[in-house]
């Protein structure tokens, strides 16, 4: 059976996360993402669009998730993250 026809298993989770982090690493300074999101959302909240409570809730969840990712990766250098992702992807 070809790989694309197989259903993912729990063993596929970590390589997928490693791919995500690896791609994120190339997208720029991910450590600054919570600040960027906060700036963007603050401006949106100053408009009529910002009165939408559901939208506000989604924005807060995005900021929280971004902060959690940045905090989890904070102790590691970019090189360490790149190396770990490469090893996980290959495994």
C-alpha cells in the first residue's frame, strides 16, 4: 500500500510536529510571534470588528498558543531546534 493511502497512526505525530517546527524555524523569528499577534489583535480590538466576542476569544487563544510554543522552545537555540527536528524527522 502506498504511503499516501495509509491512515496516520500515533507514531506519525512526532515526525509531523518536527516537520511543523522545522518549517516554523525557517519562517523567521518565531519567538517574537506572541508580540506580533498581540500588536495585530490590539489594533483589531480598537475597531468595530473587535466588538465580536467570539473573535476576541479566538484571538486570545491564538496568543496563548503562540506564547506556549515560544515558552516551550525558549531554552533552546535555533541550532538545537533545527538539529532535534532533523533527527525526529529521520526517525
